[in-house]
């Protein structure tokens, strides 16, 4: 086996095999690095998804309140949106 391909074959010492998803993620990372493109951290993706979830919950609370405290809900949604933009997506 060529040394360059061993990166994508899993660990020979432990006998574990990467899942197709793990192999795909590794290929995407290597491709992005080779093309000198910025890669996205899994942590950032999880954080953005959590912020989006919080935004959906805020929207739901706003709708359930029939517009009461609309300014406060709007401010929270703006802050969530700005946080997502700062993280970068």
C-alpha cells in the first residue's frame, strides 16, 4: 500500500476501519487544504446549528405570545443572527 493512501485506509495498528462518512470528511479536508481553501470546524457547525435552533425557539415563543414583548424577541433574534455571522457561515 502506498504511503499516501494509508491516510485514508483507517488504522492498521488497531485494525479499525473508517466509516464512509469519515473517509468523505477526510477527503474534503485534504482537498480544501490542497486548494488552500478555508475549512469549517465541526465545532463551529455544531454551534451554528445550536444558535439556529435557539432562533427557531425564539420565533415560536414570539408567535405564541401574540406579539407581546415583540421588541425583546426581535432584539434576541438580531443577536442570534449576528452571532451566526460572526462565527462565519
